[in-house]
């Protein structure tokens, strides 16, 4: 018989609104919809609505030209594969929750 083993991992719990300071491109604010299907990114006097996409990142949103990657306390925003907000970190410590992985 096969024995399934599980291990406990931690993952950052992303709140509905996160403000990031970016070393490249200035501040970035992300507002996530309650259902997680959309996010609004505000940066460089622009505000854009992005849809959730499949990704290996914790969360990824895009609209064809803009792509937002959220991974724990870090974020990255690209436009046509060029970084517009890079090396971004949350201005506050985000909560971490345990997750079971099999």
C-alpha cells in the first residue's frame, strides 16, 4: 500500500488591499476582489483592472499587456514584458498561515 505523507508549509495570506514600495517604478497599490478573480493595480498615476490567470506564482493577474505577480510580501508588475514596478515589497508584514501539502 502507498502511504501519503503530508507536510506543513507556511504561505502568506494576501489581504484585500496591499501597498508595496518598489525599488523600480515607485509605489504600487493592489486591491483584490473578494472572490480573487480580479485585482486593481494603481501605479504611476494609472489605475488598471486585471483578471486572475493561472500561474506558479501565489497569484497572477493580467489584461493582455500588463501582468501582475504577487508572491508573499513581494510583487512585480510588467507591461509588454518590461518591468514597470519591480522589486516591490509590502510596506507592512503580511500574515502567514499554515498549509497542508501532500
